């Protein structure tokens, strides 16, 4: 009888240790899968960021003075809508501030409206205005299906007149985050 109890205890211990071993191996496998998935996601994000920065450098007149201030994580883009309404409102507020600063500058630069600095500011104003109008028009449409990703790069650089400015470039990537489908700038200040 004592031998039978010890045998049962021994079997129970072996089952317990076997079960714990299987559980530990399962946890280890899940952890490895999680780590690999996280690294893959991180590598994809890094590649997306590199692609956006290279595209930005190619677009700028003075890429050597480019200073990256912030890069957003990829965010969903839908067929008819690049960003949610609250972001369009935030951009509208920033654009209004930019417009007010431009009006102040134009009052002091009236004698020199043909200057390179003034033309560069007006070009950024026109581009930002067109982009904002496009984003506002998109708000009137239904969202549609997911079609890609948006990465925002906030940067500081100098224009052709050597005037420093801050802007944000939006890059619209395909679903695989490999190719840029569209991009545009919003001047911030």
C-alpha cells in the first residue's frame, strides 16, 4: 500500500513536471514568435521611414540642410479619406496662423514683393492652400475601404532664399508600405 501511494505520487510528479515542461515550451515558442513579429514590424517601419526621408530629400531644393523633427507611425488611409476630421481642423488652424504671419510679412515687404523670399513663402502658401482644400473636400465623402498608410514627416529646412521654415510632408504608401503613391507638403510656420 505504501509502495502504491509512492508510485501514484511519482506518476503525479512526472505528469506535473511534464505538463509544466510542455507549458514552458509553449510560452517560449509564443515569446519567440512575438519577438520575431515585433522585429519584422520594426524593420518595416524603419524601411518606411527611410523611404519617406529619401523621397523628401529628393523633393527639396536644399537637402543638405534638412533637419527631421518628427516622423509619425504609419496610420491608416482610406479610399476617400487621408486623415480624420480633427486633423483637418488642426491643419486649418496651423494654416490660418501661417496665413496671418504671411500677411504681416507682406505688409513689411510691400516694397520688395518680387524678392525670392516672398515668392518662396507664397509658393508654400499656395501649395498648402491647395492641399487643405483637397483634404476638406474629402471630408464630404464616405470613408471607403482601407487602401494604404500615411507617414507624416515634420521637418525644418531652408528655401531658395536661405529662409528657414518648418513644414510637414505627408507620404501615402500602399498597403504593403513599400511604394509611395502620393505626397504633399503643409507649411507650418
